[in-house]
C-alpha cells in the first residue's frame, strides 16, 4: 500500500496516537455509566508508546532543548492543576479520578536525556565539578520521589498537592519509571529501526511479565492486565519516515486536556439522564 512505501510522518503518528488515546479515555471516563467495548482499552495501549517515541525524536530535532523541556513542564503543571480542580469539584460519576498527565512523564524523559548527556560529556572532558552537578540534577527527582512517598502520611494535604503539581516525580508520574525508561531507550535507538524494534519487543515482554503475573487466561490477558498489548504500536513506529509533516503543535497540547474534561462533562450528562 502507498502509505507503507511513504511511511508515516511525525504528524501522522501523533494523529493516530491521538485517535487511539481518545478510544482509551472514552473507556476510562464512561465505563460503568454506559457499556463500552473491551477493545477500546486494547487499542488505547497503542497511544502512549507512540507519543513517547515522538518525544524522544523531538529531543533530536528540536532547535532549542530548554524551550522544548520548559513547554512540557508548563503543560504538566497546567494539567495537574486542572486535574486537581476537576477531582475536587467535579469528581468522575463512575467513582474514578483523573490522574492522566503524560506531560509530566514526557518532561522527565527529556530531563533525564538532557542531563544524562551533559553528565557523560562533562566526565569525558574531565570536568568533574560540572559532571557531579549534572549527576545531582539527575538524582534529585529520584530522591525526591522516595522522600515524598515516605512522607505522604505526615505531610499536610496542601503541601503534598503543591509538591505533586510543581515537581514531576519519576515514581509517581503516569507510567512511572517504565515509561521514562521507554523514552530513553527510544532516544538511544534513534535512526536504527532494527535496534528500536528489538528494544521495544523486549520492553513489551518485560511489561508482560510484570503486569500479567504470568496467568495465561483470556480474562487476565485481554480484559484485566492487557498493558502488554502496547506491542501493537510497533508496526506504526517502524513506519516512521523521520519527516515532520504538518505542524499543528498547539493542537496536540490543547486536545489532550480538553478531550478529557469534555468526556467528564459527557459522563455527567449521561449519568444525569439515567
């Protein structure tokens, strides 16, 4: 087919990921209110790996890394604030909570890539002081994660909320350490589809082992612990042609929070008529 020969641009991949993500979030927001097909969640597993892949690629192609990282950080704060407002004043009718904030995960991926490279370069150039400072920057959010986790029962709620909004923590962001590692792995496999395909396959096997409990039942593998089906993203990743395609960067930043809160409104509307 023609699109296989041409491949998929960055815009194409993001648009596909956005569509898959929307199916996933329809299930998240409306399950328990109306019947939702189980496959909505399955195809939703495709979205996050594609978005994470594009963030890793973005670190190669951006003209200004700090601006790129700052944009993701600001988006993560905005998303966290909106989630707090929504969960406080408009709790999900099905009893869940909106904790989605892929921006925070993406920021940490770029953060560790940036300072990881700076650390390696500094030590190679025998700039010990600079290398140690960069290493400290890497360790700070990791150590902060443990401190916050150990202090959760003693910290005042308002302090905890401020910390969780202002500081993306590797152990607490969406996807946690695994998704951060996925982003770094994609970055290291840049421009080598064989290495990327092998890395991603191994990553999905590890995910399968960690999430399924190695219980090989249909219910467990396809209805309960189906995160391993993120392997379905691999064909799309392999079709990436390295080209940017159309712009519309702002659209993706706006759509992510907007569609969640629109779905929240739809959930309230449907629930009100039941």
